[in-house]
C-alpha cells in the first residue's frame, strides 16, 4: 500500500508539473529545466536531448544533459549503497527495489544488475542468501510480521537524502518531515531537514532576485518565469505572488494597448 501511495503521489506531482502555467508557457529548454528541478531526471534529459543544433538554446540544453548525467551517476551510486544496506539487513524486497532504482538512473551499472538478479532468484525461490560482505556468523534478522516504526522512518530518511542530492528540495523536506514525525530523533533527519530548507530558501532568493531584475528592465515574461519557480518551491511565498500579479497586470495592459493600436491602424 505504501508503494502504491508513493507511485500515485509521483504521478500526481508529475501531472501538476506538466499542467503548470510556467511549463505551458516555456520553451522546450524551459520545460526540460522544470522537469529537472522537480526531480524528473529521465524526462528532463529526454526533453533536453530533443533540442536541435539549430535552436539558440542548444548549448544550454547540452550542458543540462551533462549535468543530469553527473547527477544520475551520483543517484545510481546512492541507490546502490542503500540497496546494499538493505541486503545486509536481510530486507531483500527493499534491496531489490533500490537496485532497480540504481539501474533506472544508470542502466550500465553491472553490479546493481547482478545483485538484482541474485535477489530476484532468492525471492522467487524463497531462499535466504547472504550478501558477500555480510559475515556468515551474523545472527539472522528477527521477523515480527510487521514493519517497525524505524523501518518506515528509514524509508522516508533515505528517500529524503536522494531528493536532497538531486536538488528536489520540496520533496526532500516532505520526506525528512515524515521521518521525524514517525521517529522524532531518527538519525540526522533534523539536520538534513534544516539543510534542505536552507537550500530551498537559497534557490528561492536566487529566482526572486532574478525576477525583480527582469521586472525592472521591463522583461515581464522572463520575470514571471522566475517567480513561478519561486512559487513551485514555496506556493505560499507572498512576495513572488505579488510581483507576479503586478507583472501580469502590466502585460495585460500592454496587450490592450497593442490591440487598440492595431485597430486604429487598420481603421486608418
């Protein structure tokens, strides 16, 4: 049930991203960046790769692809490490899931592929196989028939770390907050939560100031894109919302002026 909830939530968030005004209004490169900022790396990479050499955004798109490739390798390693931790603990189903995630980010990760195959065989046959690094003398893990609070907290904690490394700060904050609600003192969740919030605030300040600079130079559409980015990170940010409203009012007035000028010119 928990996995189904995560899948449904991810699908919903993806839908919201696709339907956002910023996404609809942006160029192909803008859309790739939006997908990237929301942690949808595979989709962002595909979108960026679709930009041709003739596009003025080609160089930026290639840089984005390179950045995504670097992050994907890091995320693959992180999922690989999490999978190994689960496998050492004898939690094979979760280990297999993490190895699958590692392959999603880096399909050429042969170690993850081998470990996943190994675990799938173990799960299907009902055997309990030891991880190569696990001591044979280790006591078998006790099964209680249900997940302990620490297991749920650990799932949120590990996902939070992955999101934090991929700069999906809103998702990281949600995961660390969930971990703390289950086990208030779990690992260094509070420290990482503070870090995620600080990084999110830094990103918001950057987009906010860029938006103000565009606004002052009368580039309203670019300003609105920056403030949309702020509102995606923090929907309750009143400063960005107020600036965006002012810019949209100005754009609407300019539109009416142009329409009136066009009508006057046609009449004469």
